[in-house]
C-alpha cells in the first residue's frame, strides 16, 4: 500500500483540490482499479506516477468511457483497462514503449489505432464486440493475442504477426477453417466453442504444444501425429470417433482430454 499525490486543478470548469490517494502497489505496479477513477484526465495530475520506470498501471473496473490523456505517462509499459465502458481504441500513439495492453470486457467493435504501439507483446481484447481481426500489421513483436468471446467469424488479419505464440479465439462463431500455417511459432491455441468441424486449421503449426478444441463438431483427429511437439489436446464435447482417440493414444505421446 502506498500513496499517490493528486495536484489541485481545474477541469471542465470545476476546481478540484489536491490530496493523497491510497493505492495498492508493488515496485512499479500501481493498482487504481475500482476506485471511481472514471476520467483519465486525472492521471496527468498524479505526480508520483510520471517518473516511475517501466510503469505497470491497473485501471480496471472504473467505468472509463474513453482512452485519453495518457500522453504525459510515456513511461507506461503495461496498461490494464479491463471491465470499463470503452468503445474505441484511441489516443495511444505516444505510448511507443508499451509492451502489454489489456482492454478485455469493454464495448470495442474495431481493432484500430495501434500502429505506433509496435513494441506490444501482449494484447487482450476478449469479451468485446469485435467482428474481424484487422489492423495488426505493425504489431510484429506480438507474442500473445486474446480475442475470445467476440463475434469473429473468420480467422484473417494475422499474416504479419508471425512471432505469435499464444492465440485465444475461443467462443467466437468461426464458420470456416482458415490457413494459419504461417504462424510457425504458435505454441498455445484455444479454439473452444468455435463451431469447427475439422482439424485442418492445425496444418503446419509445427511448434504447437497445446490446443483446446472443446465443444466443437470434430469427428476425426488423424494428421495430428504429424505435429511432433503437440503434448496436450482437449477435445471434450465433440463427436470424435472412438477409433480416432485410440489411434492417437497408440501412435503419439499426446495427452488427450476427451471425457
């Protein structure tokens, strides 16, 4: 537990007196979640945050409606804005050293305005209203992408992020298989509840270690033996034929969870 100092200021014609805000903190990690911090203008008035090296800032659950007024906190490395009321990704162009951005559980419809955040390694956009994967071409350092719980029906827009290691697209109405074999570094893939009917989408994912295919319409598992690094397979609640399971158990070292 520590205190951050809020300077006195005028905002929208009103005067706000300064003071101290008690927050949870550990090293460079500051938690301002769930304290009614609804206007990001206030961040620029928190003197303690500006000079902290590699700042990791949590602003979850604050009813924040817009991403704004972050230009003065260019020392941000991790930004958590989960469970707010944000509708648009915007005003992040100055945060060129941002490594992790978590915007899960908001009201975002479009992936956009991330071109200057080329150092992003982790991006969380689960439980929004996103229909398509787009505008990620400049995020060539991305390692982890979470888009579960949206309304995406095609897996496109991943051509440039070839360093991706973790991809979560579960609980999206994906209606067709797509070639993602260019994601050679992918290790963990979650396609739970995506209406998949075959495992063709896994072709060429030579470094895949774990895949979740629960709650789909998959019957056949042949060809998975070609993925030599695959160690864990989840296929619960699929119409998988018993002989397919038996074949994999006999021919591979994959741990299969199907009951």
